[in-house]
C-alpha cells in the first residue's frame, strides 16, 4: 500500500500564514491523485459475457479498452481520442460493438460512435453538425439495430431513427413535430409519446401502428412532472412500468397492465422516491429496486435475486451498486465504494457465489488519509428536512465519528441542477477539501430531487430566496454543532451551485468569507434566453419553477433574483471558472458579472477554458482550476494548499481578470 509521507518541502513551500493549519499533521494528498485520470473506470460486461470493456487512459486521455472476460491480460485500446476524454460506453445487443457518445470542446453536441471489437473499425453513426444524439432503446430481442433520436432536422426535436449497427444505415421511424420524448418496447416499436403542457406538466399518448393517438393515455401536472413518467415495457409488451407520484408524495414503482389499464403499486417509500429498478434481462420484469434516502439500498421484489443482493451486502466493504449484467444473468459487474478507500469493481459469478476483483479505480489513493462522510438530517427554518452530507478533516475527527473535536473552517459545497441531489459515497471534492483542513457540507436544499414532489415544489420560484435560506440554515446548524465558526465559511459550487455562490455573496454579502463559482448563471433572464434549443420541451417547466420571462411579473422576479444586478454589494473575495463553449450557462453569464465588478473596482478572479463547456472534463483543466481554488481558499480560510506549480501551464486556462487577487496565480502564468 502506498503511504503518503510526502517530502517536507511540499508541506512548507506554501505561504507562511498556512503553516499552523489545523490539518498540519495529516499528509497532504496531491490534487492530481484525486482529480487526475482514474486507472480504470466505467466497466461493462458484454451481453454474451465474453468481453469486458472499460475506460482507461491511453497516452494520457481516457479511451475505451476491451479484453476477453477470461483473460484481462489481453486488454487493448479500442479508441484513440487525443484530447477530450470518453466518459462512458455501452455494448451493442449483439456484443460485437462498443458504443460511446462524444462532443467537441464541451459543446454537448454529442454524436454516437461505435467500434467493432473484432476489426477495431470505428464508425461515426451520426455524422452531422450541431446535432445531439439520444439513444432511445436497445432491445434484448433484436440484436442488429437500436433506436436513436437525432435533432439535425429541427434542433428542438429529436426524430426517431432505426440504426443498423453493421452498416450504419439510419431509417426514419417517426418524424417529431413537437414531442418531448418517446418510449419503445423490446421489439423496438414506439408505444408512447410525451408532449409538454403549457402549465409545465406533460401529456402522454399511445402510439399504435406508427400513429400517435389524440386521446391522452395519462396527464401529469407540473407538481408531478419531475417524479412521474413511463419507464419500460416487459419483453412481452404486456406490462408498462412507471415511476409515479400521482396521488402520493414520493414516487412509487407502478406496474400497469397495458390491456386493462389497471395499475399496481410494486414499491413505495415515504422517505424517498423509488430509484432505478433492476430488470430481468430476458423478460424485462422488475426484480429489485433502489431507495436512496441517506444512503442507497437495494430492495428485492421477488426471490429471483434476493440471495444475490444479500450476498453482495454481506461480502462487500462499502456501498455496492450493480452496474452491468450479462443477458443470461450469470455474471454481474459490481462497483464497491468504501468512501475511505478508493472504489473498486468486481466480477460476481452468481452460480459460484464468487466475487473477483477486476480493478481499483484510483490505486494511487490506496492508503491515503481519506475522510469519512456522514449523512445528516438538518431542519430548515420552516420545518423541512434537509438531507445533507458532512466530511470532517481527520485532524479533528481521527476516528471518523462525525463529531469535530474543535471548530474548523468550512466549505459549503452546493450541488448543481438545481433538480438533482447530493448522495453518500466517495466524493473527490469532499476528500480534497477535508485534506486541506476544511469541514465540507453538502446540502439537499428544497428543489433537490429524490425526496418527493412536495420537496421539489417547495423550491418553485425560490431561487435566491428559500432555496438560499436552506443553505444558510445548514451553515447555522454547523456553527451551532461546533463544526465551524460563522466567520470561516466559504461557499462553492457548479451550475446552480455557482449561482448559489453568487447569490450568497450578493444577497447575504457578509455571511460567507469567500466564494468559488464554477459555470454559474449570474443573470436569470439571459440564462433563460440562451438555453439550448433541444430543451424546448422543458421550457415551460423552467418558467414555472424559476420565473416566466414572458410576463411582467416573471421579468421582475428574475431581475430581483439575478446576482448580476447586485454585484456592487459584493464584499468578499470571489473566484470564477467558466468553459467558453458552455451551452447551458453561456460564457456571458460569467463575463457579465466580472465586468460589473471590475467597473466598481471590486476584486474578482476569472479563469476561462476555451476547450470546455458546462464543467471541466479534461483532467488537466480541472486540476488547474482546483490549483487556483485551493490557494484562493487557503488565503481566505487559513487552510493548506499545494502550490500551483505548473498546473496552469499544463492546461488551456486563460486568466481573463484578477490574477493579482489569487495567491500564486500571477507567478504561475508568467
């Protein structure tokens, strides 16, 4: 095991003000070992069980690799991306081709590619410009083709095509003139179409013989829109599974008989929405489901895999997830996350009841001083329960109890979305910041998903108000419980988390010691003006949940909640990172607030990446921004920092403004 006894030079070559940091006795983990390429990740087993694929570096860039399932030593790379990492892949139903999607420079115009395992020939199946492909259905019955959605005709809507994998031929199945999505069965026949309603909800229609019915199959209100939708048909097409919150709060797993329309609740949980089910690969019938309240857990529906789930729970050290299965269901891939050790992936032989480790994703972290994560239930001022996650530096919680021996500076790390959630598990940002001497708190504020429709709806029209109040309430909880002190809390996040950072520094200008905004919107009006065209179906939901820019009242609300309009109120240090090609939060969102602050001579540091989009996919860029971030936070919170060194020069980072306000940055870009 690698032990982190780093040279004293690394620990002492930072600014003297950090020398007495509370985590000084804990070895410093190099940020490159946390944010650099994993050695292997995202493994998949082919449907026939003969092959394993995974993502791993090739010449420093993440690519797809493949090996015979019984001889991993024969591994070879299938792809040869030179710049932008491939982040996931999946198998064709005939086990002959590994498929993946890839964009250019973060523009999110994802095209579909495939590589034949035998010949290594790579094919671009959707060779179109300004197009974003969707994979709609892969069948267990039909092996030679799949269904895809392509928006090259009209960027707002995805037409449905049948894609022949051997030839690459695309055949139009359904021209889309205004539908937000489709559901197909295992015969690759379209069965359901979804259309957005003016109130932000959705209407679902049956499709019969290629024609979309005019009579609705189901109506879903705005309140249920994030927690209700059809999932999948059984292989015989007779049963349709829904995730459904209608007539209840949390989303249940419901089986609907197609012929009669009768719906039967398979599973529900008052604490949280039902998550991703496990389906029988051959019949399509549900075998188990997940529930994620504080932690994710598997719950069997029948006896078919009950013993397997019990075996995995007993014989894995950490939270496990079933990530891939053969069509025969004789072999599974299982990811295991211990949090305080690097994650690993295992091959599970069901018949032999045997687990074989395939790899550790980040072996360089084996033996590193990783910190425990602790779920917390925090009450908001109006009585909501905010499921949150706290990580403490080992210097004040050596035994991982979740109780700090003394207060330390804290980073409030806010998730994006906002219609997403934080969860339990290894989190590189939590580990990195805790290692630098900070408590780290992530809060599922109102509007977060997974906790029922009422919790989501409680965030409607509350950007910068009650959603922000929840974050402040969590900080108050941390101060009251001795985690931190009120004067030593930073706020940091990406996307909505970036907005929350800007809101924190404008609407509550003395609450936070400093802020780090990553691809966060500063002007909600211009944000809604520049959303990608393929989000057309969800536009009304944005308007109803954020504010409607087509009405006077909506315009006033968006203006009132936009940090840009209050930039003059900023009193604390701010660092901003942005991808130039971001299609979700246009680069103008960062440029506007930087210009407004500069006009008032308010210090701000702005780093832009010309080859990134909504976040930083290339490790060299992520490491570079985090190098700036940790030195920025060290000055603000009196924590530790690894020197910037050559991190920026290895990246495409462009410091557009304020290098003088971030320690070491001016020297790093000379």
